[in-house]
């Protein structure tokens, strides 16, 4: 069962085009989440409800909306750099383990000789 009727979606679209109320205010008025209002505003919900001027509103809205930046870009050089750093870390850890085992190995015979 839908939470909003077609007439309510039309009213919400008109409020969004007017630009005088926030998503929260509109959501409270219609007893829905601000996320649903956001989905209507971006045409993810309520696409089938036709409102005069809505397509033009979306087109102009998207012009001033800043483009999303990519979260990150992975290049071959970044991958190689990460591999080298990982290999260096593994080498360092191996050296630390070897040094510890040498210390432990030299301590055991001395302790055994002292006990005898």
C-alpha cells in the first residue's frame, strides 16, 4: 500500500518547485520521511505523477547542483605503490621476528646451562 496518493505527490512537487519549504517540513506535513521527499525531488519516486513544469524544474535544478566527485580513483601506479609498501612492511616484520627468535634462542641454552 502506498503512503502517498497521487494528489499528495503532486502537491509535494509543487511545494518543491516553489522552494519555500525544506524536505523535513514537507515530510512532517505529509507524515513521511524527508528521505522520501528527497526521492520525489530527484524523481526516484513519483515518476508517474505528471506535474506541469516538473521536467523543466529538474533540468534547471541539475544545472546548479554541483557534480559529485569520485570518492577515489585507482590507478596502476597507486596499486604498485601500495604493493611496495605492503612488501616493505612484511620484510620489516620478518626482520623483527627473526631478531626476537635469535634472542630467545640464545637465552634458552644459557638458562639450561645454569640449571644444570
